[in-house]
C-alpha cells in the first residue's frame, strides 16, 4: 500500500505541532465521542428546501419513461427518429414463377434514406413522407399503409442505420482506449441512455493512477460529484452510490444536448492528519484510516509516552466560523475493554492528536490548535509546495 504516512515531517511543522498541541496539563475535557452527534453545518430553511427540490428533480430525471431521445411503446423504450438519421428500408415483393410448376416467393428490395432537415424522407414508393418524431416501428406502419396501394400484403422492415439527430457531450476524466471511439467527446444517443451508460460506453472513468507524491490519485475520476448541464441548469450527482450501493436515484437518463463532466479528484483527496505521540506522524488517506483505530495503526501505533486515555479529534474547522469541534476518545478503553463505541469514524480533514500529557483547558487547546488548523486547511497548496515538493523533503517508502 502506497502510504503518505511513511514520511518524516520537517522540523518547522513538528515545532508548530508541539507548540500548539501540548500546552495544557489539566484534567481532560472536550466532547466525548460517545456523546457526539454528527452535524452537517448550519443550513437555512431556504437552502434545505432548495436541496430537497434539486434531489427530487434529479430523482425524477432518473425515472423518466420518455424524453426527446426515446419513448416507451408497449413497455419497451424505442428511439425517436429525427433529422440527420439514416434509415434502412427493407421490403419484400411477392412474385410468381411458372415453369413446369408454379412457384411463389418474395423478392427483397433495400433502400437507404437520410431524414432531411424538415423531417421527411423520399424513396421509390413515396415522396415527402414525414418520419421525424416517430419510432422505427411507427414508420414501418406508415410505409406499410402506403405500399398497400401498390402491393398486396406488403412486408416491410425499418431499421435506424446511423444515429445522428441526438447527441450528448462528455468531458473530464474518461479513459481513452486503444481501439474504438473513447474518451471525452460528442456521443450519439441511440435510445434510453443513463449517465453511467454514457460514461462506460466512452471508455469508463479513469481509476487506479497513483501519485508519486501523496499516494492518492490525481487525475482519477470523482464519481461522487459528476456534473450534468441541461438547458442551462447544472446538477451534481453521486454515481458512486449507483456503482457500489445499487442506488440508481441519481443515475440520470440522458437527454439530447446534455453536457456531462466527470471531474478530477482533488490533489489531496480525502485525508486525515495524525500528530503527537505516534511513531509516524503525517497525512493519511481517509480510505486507509477510516476510523480512530485505523488511523493510529497506520501511524505506527502510539509511543511509550502517549496518554492514550485522552486522544483528541479536531473536526469541522471551516463549518464553525473558525472554532473547531474537539472530540475526546479513550484508546485504552477501546483496546482493553473492547469499547468500540469510542472508535469514531473519521471524516475528511480530521486531525487526530495523541498527547504526551493530559489536556485540561479545552479553550486553550482550541486557541493553540487554530494556527495549525489554519495552516493545514486554509493553505493546503502551500503545505504541499513547502513540504512535499521541497527537494530536501523527499518521501521515504
């Protein structure tokens, strides 16, 4: 496993951490993880209503039975023909051959026609026949009725040979395959097509490229934040749920003219910070350290000087106007008594601090933590440039 924790923090970062995270020597305080209830920031009633309406609209768009691309006939989605489409018309004319005996059969005739801009076609048995807005089966019925003037019991087949009237644009982190059409570009719509259908048919999302710097995947597709623009309105959908949790409520059905963008995962990805009395201080991928125990394990466990009964988790710095939430967990109770209720699930951006002395004045802890949190969250690019890209601070694996 490629892990950014196997690094040695530069002296100035360690000094910041030591100065700002080890100032207090009183009895532990803070919110016990057992008593903590998850919050998601302050959301106004108007914002909550707007979010609800958007989710309802996205769900509706994932469940439509027809749009400008297809319609449903007898429970089956069928493509709607439009200008520019190329149709193949096959029909069979009965014939009789009389030699020593009479034989009957059918002779096949094939015509290829392009639907003109006004939505009409012309061929041997008819001119200016309106076909736009109809399905192939409906066009077959129209042509059959016309042929009855010339042929008894005509047999006709109509096939869409080339789909050109309806398209969607696809941008972002899409694989470019060695064969066939793939990657970002303009794709024809050939019927009922979901966002996932479109992405997969274009080569699929980019995955699996590791960074030589952070052990994450810059350039990888962020399937949780796929954007779709329809008639000037932008929607953001989570396709991760559709791919791995069988939740198709956000797998929108594509319409003509839609623009889909699969964004890139942020350079840092989802990460946590582990400081204090652990053997390997550093930054870790959240997926490798999803809870407190995993974070401590990835950091090489605690040192012999650690106060394991008073571990702090600093959370939600941005959402509280500069004042983080401080959670307290007792690692001893988790390890010795099996109290897994204290093994809190971590969130992107959490800072885990294992102290050397018991922390008492939580207000002073918050005050002293603020500069470090501000440096990590407000200036992430500076942290990357100063630390990871500095030739003197090469990663050690």
